[in-house]
């Protein structure tokens, strides 16, 4: 009897665990019932954000909670937490919006929304951590379907925990009746692991200016791609009213392959990439927007209002899960010359029928209002702020580079492969005995530095990949690397500037006379830094500790011009320097910024003329500002100098908006302390390196960012609906008749009933499975009782064998217990193989790297060895 009881107990526990191990969507989401948002009655269905869709799938309804915007160009945000902790995959989107009320919607994924309110003004931000764009909608675009087997990964250990919906209400004339808006999007999610992970690549112009009346204005964007292969499956274009055509290409070995081309005046949907396009390491992604300024009375800039313009080309892609990157951007043009070879189709506008324009633009007086506002709008500054950024920079405490054995660290740079290159002084030290009163170096008897002074390190693990610079320098100072990978360095003891190849033993070009300070065309006095224009090859030298000027040279080293003067007494004026210590070239705005060290400020000048454009100065800089670095897209990084006694400003790093000069963030290291941070360099992914001359170390900082580009903030991507909605759209196209709202509501109700039936069917199946098991157990118990009555104590042995045969039928192979897993396995075989063609009706929407073109200037001899001098000590 004991054996039978044990078997029955095991059978019961196994079955119970099998049932409990599977949590139906209804049970998973039960705990969220009490926290469901209280929404307006006008928002049908919004009080049920989670909808079960079978065993492994569910829908998530993300809607505005019944809002009424009070002014045009209002941005409202709301958030919804992913209702499961484990990994899930977004495989479809269904938008709920009309262009009559909504300009665009964006859906972000992140881990911490900027607010816990029901909804909030998006000027407060979307997320406090890094956010990724998952979806966008605009201009009455139809739904977007992802290919089978592809999904946006959310939840789990690494995926987003929250969805944040941002809705841009452009023209609010539709809200004159004060109705409440419940626009949003429904997501279809699955727990089925997707083999391919989707991502968004946004290409975006940030500095285009469209002159009034100009018939054709091109905005070009191009970036190198330096990641694992990605496969492109959909694209979306976005401009405002002046856009005529937007085209995107992959450029490989000079061959242009079309990704997509569309008129931005059509519904701004995600359109399918007609022919498969893959992008591999070393390819270039390029895009062009064609505008016309006809009808405008003032310059039109990139911006967020209806009278501004945008140039966005969005790409949806997928990558293998192990290499997946969810979001990448490109905001610059790394090679303007290449656009001479762009296919002619990119310059030909796509004609759009007037009735289609009216459909995409809505039917109220938006056109008139926008045209009127464009006439009234004041022209904007060339560098008007285009970024809303909020970064948090912190030390990468697990990075081992802090332990590299170095001399005084004077310069840092990143090579074209994004390796960190360090310029240090080995066993030489710059101290009070290094120079006399005429700035002549006094320690020539030590000879040049015998160690390699240039170290190329892996940015991830700080491993030294190779090194050079032995027996070339006396007191290294500045380092920069041009787009072709050549090193440009300065030596304050030699008073010279050198151009070096990465593996060269001798300089390719030398500027200045060895060990001879001066201030004419052929001499420097302790030059500090070099910058090279990536487009023209023009060389800029900051000179220096004992001169106060910027000197400009041609690519082959011929003097062109100079500007700057020594700071006079009193408040320093524009163009005056007190040690121009560091240079940052700003290709986005064709400017050169200088860290004016002892004046504690940054000064910026036009590249071609040297004309002063702006000063950035903050009290928190303190008395000294040592170094500055720029990241394409609008970010400026800097470090200040050691505090003087009585100073309140700490030694720290700064992140600034270049256009406004505003400080976005400050940062300090956790391990060790800044002593004299001497140089700084930042990469396009916002990784920052700081080299310290006194601490003789390099720190790595990384950003957990909250960055929102206005062009993104004011753009839109609308996603496509689930199959029922596709049927409605298809019918609408065939009949050219509008579908009534009653029909739509009826369709949605039928869909909800079907979903509910799916949940009920599982309960029914489970019940049917339990019934025969209970019957068998009852039979077994009855047989046991009868045999006990007939055989007495002998029954134990006989019934054991009988019950063993019965249970054995359930056990399957081996000696395991009841295995319901084999039954459910067939249902876990949900497959999304193959690719569903994307809808081609309706929607709208960047990574970059510096370009490389070959440089021909390779001449000049290394500095002559100095005559031996006997040390006085």
C-alpha cells in the first residue's frame, strides 16, 4: 500500500508542477490588475493594457491616458512597464492615431522613465537612462510588420523594462472641442526566443540650412560602418514640407547600392527594402535629402517646429542575436567628395498626387497655418541648438588601463580603428630646470627619450597593441591623428611639430627648427597641439607656451596665416590667448576651438578665416582649462586644471552642448584622483579618456546617457497593424471608400473575443487532460481495495506489479515520472520562418565614423641630433 501511495503522490506532484510551471498570460498579468491606469471613457480598451494571445504571446496596449494639449507643438510622454520579468520580443506594432490630431509618435525602450506620472511634458525628458527607438509613426502611415524570426528584444537582464510613448501634437486646432486624445500603439510580444534581433539605424542631418527661394538644396549624410554584419529589411524617410525626395545607399568599393528612395510627402511608413541589402565592416552608409526653399522668406534650419525642416533616413535591420546592437546613429558626412558619384535618381523628385498630399497632411488648415508661421518666424543662428542631451559620465572601474606603466601623459588620441593612442614622456620630466628664461631647453645632455613614447592600446582591455617613438622626442606634448591614421605630435623641447606614420621610425613631415624657439613662419615656441582638417588637409598648430597664436599651414607644410595675440591686462579679449593649450576641430560647423588654458575658457574660430565666433566660459572651469575634445553631432568635452589654494572649483571633466555652451554633465574618477588632467579625447559612442601628467595615468569613462535629438523628438515612425487591421487597409485601398469607425470598433471587439477564446481553450484542454488521469487513479485505488479484500496481506506484492504497469505507461522512456513536457513540446514549436512582405503604404526616419582618403604629403627629414652637452649636475 505504501508503494502505491508514493507513486500516486509523485504522480500528483509532477502534474501539479507541470501545471504551475506554465503560467498562462492571465495568471502572469493578474498582479498588474490593481495598478491599471485610470483612463478616460473616450479611450476604448485602454483600461486593459495586457491582452493574452495564447500560450506564449501577449499584446500590450500603450495609449495616452485621455489628454487634451493646450498649445501647438506640445510633446507629451507616458510610460508603461513591461509586465513580465523574463525576456520577450516585440514582433509587431499596431498604431492608433490620426494625423488630424497627431504629428508623430515615437516609442522608446529604457529602464527608467523620466517621470512616474500618468503622463508628462516631454521637455522633462523621456528616460533617465539610455533609451532606444523601437518604433515611430507619422503622416497617417499604415502598420509595419517585422520579418518572421525577427524581434526587438526587451526585458530579461539586458533588455528594456519600460516603454515610453512620446506623442507630438503639432497643430491643435482639432482640439477646439476639448476632446481627449488616446493615441498610442499596441505591441505584439512573444516569449519565443527570436534568432534575429531587430534594431534601428538613424541617419540625420543636423546643420543643413535652406536659403529662401533656393530651388535645390542637398543635405548629405555619410558614415563608415564598423560593426558586425547587419541585414536591412525596411526604411523610412522623413522631412517636413520642403523635402522633395530622400534616398539611402550602401557604398562598397565605390559601388552605390540603393536601400530605399521615397518622397517624404507620401505617408511616412516603413517601406520594404526591395532587394536584400547587407552591410559589413568597412562599408559606407550614405543618404541624401533634396529640398527646395521656394516660397520661404527666411532661411530654414533643422529643428522641431512645423516651419523648421528635418532630413532623416531610418533603417530597420536585424543582426545575429550574439552581435546585436539595438540602436545606431549617423549625423555627419565623412566624405563630401563621394557624393559627386551618387546615382542620378537621388536628385530627381518623386511626383505626388495632390489628393495623396491632402490625405497625408490632414484636412484642416494646417497648410495655411504652417506657411504663415514660416513667414513670421525669425531666422535662427547657424549653430542653433539641435540636441537635447542629458548624459551621465562615470569611470569604467573595471578598465585596467589605469595600471599601465607610463611617464608623464601629455597627449591622447583615437586612431581610425578607435584604438586609444597614448603620448607620454617616458623617463623625462618637465620641471623648473627644463628651460632657461629664453625658453631654450637645458637638458639636451639627457638625449632623446629611449622608451617608446607612443603606445597604441586596445580600448576594451588596455592591452598594448604596438608602440613607437623611441629616440625621437625630448618633451612630448600634443598628439592628434588625422583621418588617414597619421600621427601629428608636438615636442616643446625641440619646438617642433612632426607627422609620423603609425609604424615609422622617422617623421614624414617636420615643422619648426629643432631646439630653436621663435615666433616667425619657420619657428615655434613650445607648440602645444595640432589639428588637421579632414576635408582640406589644412594643418592648425597652437603655439604655444611662449607664443599666443594659432598658425595655419597647407597640407604640405607651407605657411598660410596666423591669428591671436597675447592677453593684455584686465579682462582677456576675443582672440587673445594665455597659453593656447589644446585644439578641437569642429567639422559640423567648420570651426576650430581652442582651450585657452590660463584664461580658463574655450574660444572658437572659423577655419578658413580665423574669425572669432564664440567663447565658452563657466565659473566651474576655475582659473585654468587644459584640454578640449569634440564629438560629431554637437558634444564638447573638456578638463580643467589643478585648483589654487582657496579655489572652490574642483578638478573635473565637463560635457557641454557645443551650440549653447551649456554644461550637460561633470565627471571625476573613482580610482585615484585627478591631479593634472592634461588631455582628453572622446569617441562617437561617448566613451571618454583623460590623461594625467602628474598622476601618470589614463582613465576611461563611459556614458549612461539620456540623449534625445530634436530631429528624433520631432520625427515619427508609425508601426503597422496586426492582420485584422491589414484586412481593413487592404479593403480600403480596393474600394477607395473610408471604413466607418463602427466597423473598426466591431473589428476590434471581434479580435478581443478571439483572444479571450484562446485563453479559454487552454483551460479546456488542461481540464480534458486531467479527467482521464483522475479516472485511472480511481481505478487503481479500486483494484487495490478489491485485491486487499480478496488476497489479504499478499496483495501488496501483486498490486505493486499491476500499478507499475499502469504508471509505466505514463512514464515513457526510462524510469522518469509523468512527462507532460512531450505534450507541450509540440505547442512550443511556434515558428516564424520566412519573411512577411512589409506594407508599402505609409511612415517616416543614424552611426558614423571619420572618413579616410589618402594623403600624399610625405616628406621632410627628422630633426638633426643635438650636439652633446655635459650635464651640470
